[in-house]
């Protein structure tokens, strides 16, 4: 049985979505790319997550007007995306595919893209230099693209999506293949773009990378929406799965004896040579609120506490069938 989708959107209804999919399906012959997808994406950074083949690229292609939906409507900034060239001035796409012009310098590549978008030569040059500065590529702009590293190529693709100063950015796997330093730098750039007012939809299948950028996610699998909203709210809605909390304490056995009698606690596991406890509860709010009092009553000192389920790995594990 396919898991029921979860939507934790609780924001004010008056906030207009930047991106809206309404009952959207996309078929490629007998293959379903997206299946009855309805989602409203608010301003800010949203992570688009799912395994390979989940429908992430199809969603991005629909949102950027590259594909016509088989059914339903797709809007960005309140406008239909298909056959709408005017909308292209307000959106930017950093594609997963590497399609740079190898014989050009980085700045010439950007100038060419800007000119294709209708800018004058002077405007294109100025916009290209600004985009290179934004992505930290100013000193490499006059080098031939063929000599760029993977991280530099990704930055150049990102600069291409920024050259016309769009309001909305679509980033398709922008961190793929980059080394740890380049990845960290790109994540920092993306966060700064959001702080500057850009709305960003970033796709990835690497959960911890997206979690470092945003807490708001869309989770797809087999073309269907599994979850949309804040990671923690989504996790809290999945009552069929116990919430796992780790407690590090001085005398874990004594604390466990007190916890096992407490109604919110479903199970307790001593781990790490009795150095910490794994507690499972379906009432995390009640547990967190009452734990300090219980620790005082049992005269036990808890030195550290953290949840193993307030992250994307947990959401992905529970919602995506294996």
C-alpha cells in the first residue's frame, strides 16, 4: 500500500505562493512523471527531495515552462508557465546537466546568455560581472571554461541563472559532484541569495545537504507527493512511528527505572555500555515537558538530550517505502 501523503502547511492563507501546482499530472507514454500533484510553495528556500526517478526533474521542467502538463495547471508568480516567454525574465534555472560553452571564457558565456535574454552588450557585461561576483568567480571569469574544476563549473551555471536578476531560482542538483569545500561554499551562496530576497526551489537526493540550507521540504516518490512542510511538523504528524529521543545521563539504569513507569514512554533501550538511553514515545511534547520534573524526582542528572527523528533522514526513512 502506498503511504498517505502528509502536508504540514500551517502558514497564513493570505500569503501568496511563489509556485503553485494544481492537480498536475505528466505522462511520458505509459510512464508517469508526476501523478495528481497539488502543492503551493511559499517564498524562501524549499528543498525538493526524493530518490532518483521520484519526479524532481519533471517538476522543475514543468515549473520552468519546458514541459506542458498532461493535466492540471502550473503557475509561478501567478502566471502560467507554459508558452510564457515573459515569465522567463523572472525565473532562473541552474540545470543538472553540464551545458557550458567550453571554448568561451566564463564571462563571455554569461554575456552570451544575457544577450539571448534581450540585454544590450553593455548591460550584459555589467550583469555578468555582478553574477560572477555573487558566486565568487570574479578572478576566474576570464579563464576558458574547459579548464574549470567541477566546483567552478557549478558556480558558473549558478551565475548563468542569476545574470538577469530573477525573483525565483530553480536549482537542479547544484551540489552534485562537488568536493566538500566547494559544496560548503555553494550552500553559503544559496543561503545569501535567499537572504537577498530570492525564492529558491532546490532539488537533491542528498538529505543532509538540503537540511543544512532549509527546514522546508517537498518529498516526492514515484511522481507522488509524500510530504510538504517543515521537517519537524511532518515528523510530528507521523503518529504511527514512535519518536526516538536519546538521553545521556550519569546513571542510565536508575533513570530507566523511573521512565519505564511513565505513560508517555513506549520503550527504553540501554545503549553504549549503559552510557545513554534510547527512549521511544508517541507523545514527544508531553515527554519533553515532563522530563525535567521526572529527573528531579528520581534524582538523576541528564547531561545531554537529542532527537534522532527531527531530521530529513528520519522523514525519508519513514515515508519512502523500500
